[in-house]
């Protein structure tokens, strides 16, 4: 499979992060173009397959922006004002247009991690 996918897990609650809004941007020079906004499902994934696929999946620098603060507030998590983590941008590069790029996010109110998954 080629394309870009993501998966968000709430490590504080020990379950997928349902209803988390994610914006995808393509970066070129100093510019940033919004490509789409998606929302995670009950499994913490995005419905409808890869976020980028086909002609839109091309070499370049991208940014996934995870709206973690809004999600955490909806789960009833008490956050400081301002929240320690609110919006989490993850910038990454796609170098191979025939590969699968999976960018998962593990979140809690005070930390997050990511990696290139499979």
C-alpha cells in the first residue's frame, strides 16, 4: 500500500483517541498549504483509507497538526490554562512516492511521541 496514514492513541486513558481533529499541510519554502482536515474514528484512525493517496501523494515536506487540547477537553481531562499541550504539529518528509508512510501519535496531557510506523 502507498499513501499517508495516521493513528492516534490516548495513553492516559489507554484507548484510541476518537474525534481528534487533524489538519494536513504541504510545506514549500516558507509557505504552508492546507490540504485537508480529517477526524479520527472510534479506532483512532481516519475513515476512507489513506489521508494522501494517488496523485496527491508526492515527494515533499508535510505537517500533520493534531488538535490534542480540544480532544483532551472533550474527554473531561482537566487541563491547565493554557494547556501544556494544545496543538501538536508533526513535520515530516515524504521521499519515496511508492512507499507507505504511517505517522502515529501517542498522546497524554503532558507528553506525546511519534515515529514512522508501518
